[in-house]
C-alpha cells in the first residue's frame, strides 16, 4: 500500500501553493429547521472548481458524515482525482452530529443511553437536506454516502434500509460490533432477498482486533471477515458490485484516509478514457462507456471536451483520419456546439482540406451566440482560409 501513502502525501501537497501558503477552499452553508431531529441543523457544501450555477453540467453528490474531521481530506482527494481525469468533479455535502452514538446507531442498546437514532438522522438527510441540495445546486442522479467507524455503520444501515436513496455507499472501518453484529446479518439478509439492485458498496477494515484489543474491536474484525466472505461468495444479486479490503497495515484512524482513495478509484474505475482505447476508434470508445454506464447504473456518454482532447491526441500521433472521426462524432452528439464545428475546421486546415475547413468554420460562426473572443476567433480563422484559398 506504499503507493497509496505516496498519493496521500501528494494530495496534501496540492493543498498548498509554491510559497507554502494554504489554499483556502470555498465552502457554503445550508441551514434547515429539522423536524426529524427537532433542532436547527447546518450542513457544509463544497462546490468543485469551475462550478457555475448557470451551466447545464450536473455533478454527483457525496454526503459525508463527521465533516469536521474528514471534509478537507475528501475535498483534497476528489479535487486531485478529478483534475487527473480519474473521477468526475463532485459536490460534497458535509454533515456533523453532536451525538454520534445517538444519531449513527441503528438500534437502541441498554448500555448506551439515547442510542438507535439512525433512522431519524437518515430522515433528516433524505427529506430535509437532499431536496434542498437538489434545488439549489446542479446535481446528477449519482449520490454517494460515506462514513467512518460509527459513520460507516450508518452507511451500511442506509444501504439496506433505503436502497434507492444512494448509488454508492462507503463504509470505512464500520463499527460492526454494535448490537452484537446485527448489521452484518441485516446486510446479508438484504442481499439474499434482493434479486437485482443498482448499488455499489465499498467496505474496509484495518488492524482492529488483530492483536488483542478491546472486545468491541475483536467483534469488528469478526463481523468484517464474515461480511467480506459473504460478499465474495454471493453471486445471485444482479446489478450489485462491491469492493472489500482488509487493510491490516492500517489502524482504525487511517482506514478512512487510505480507503477514500480506494473507494473512489474502484467506483470510477472506468472514468478515465485511456489513449489506447481512443487509438482503436469510436467503437472501442463506445464500449468503454458501456462499461462505465454499467458501473454507475445509468447511461454515461463521453463529454465533448473529452472527445476533443482525444481527437487532438490522435492528430498529434499522426492519425488524422481517426482524429476526424472523433470530431465528427462530437458534431453528431453535440450538434449545437460551435466548438465542435470549429475543432473539425481547424483539423481540416491542418491537412490542407481548406474547403471543408471553410464549411465547418461557417457552421461554427452560425452556431455561436457570443459576441466576444469566441466569435472573433472563428471569424479571424475563416478570413485566413479566404486569404489562402
């Protein structure tokens, strides 16, 4: 796991600029008077770089509990992974609790007063926070729930009690000891009785209970091994997949640090479009996105920017015909995009097909609704074609 530790250090490094001054992320707040919890609650919102309310782009949403501990870490990881095309940019909703044993536990036990409030807390998230997030921000259908320790227990409880609420659940070192490991049995029963789901689950555990430790840590280890073994052998539930890792070199605190990277990398394992795929052409690209769509349980199409990027790459390695195929693919799927037309015009000019370049340059101008630099760029490009023709 050394490469992950190196990655974590890199992630932390990008949180600072070249002169060592901290780059302060921009956070917003949403406040509701919660009927479910009987109190006013404020959650923290982090919007990804480049987010514009007026844009049509929609973003997956990650809901994470214990935000006071983990929000900055998750923000750094997702920003780094998305900037290297390994996952999409996401909106992060950070939620805190002033009593974790009350709010995150699924059942009431005699030894912990006021425990068993998980359903109320999930009501708060589902009926009071999520609608407000969806109405205020450009959210997609992909919702992820993340929690560590008791928060991981809450994530697993949401997994089997509200199966349509989240696309993916991350449970880092979940407190499976709770109520004599009842959550383990509930997850198993849920899957045994589910013919088909549209869910992804990531679960991990560190060295809890490995060498001595408390009775609780030993139950955590026992519960995790039982659940991991079950998941690895359970084959009957369709449209469900998972990642389960026993990170015995990590302790209870570090499983979240390491696990968050692994969880996102697993969920979005097909997000990046490799050059080796685009070199094979459009059919291979479409197959790649079928794999991604299957992983996320909904159709995902390549973005215009990604196709343009790979088309430029193909032109750079002297595969102009495949490059043109990709630009034409963009025009087919983004017919109202002036940039798609202009990109193809520029490519035709490079291979000296000036009449075709002129045709697409005119199309770019006709589609452009901007009076600024973009329209001027298209017009100046067209004038160079007239001069050269």
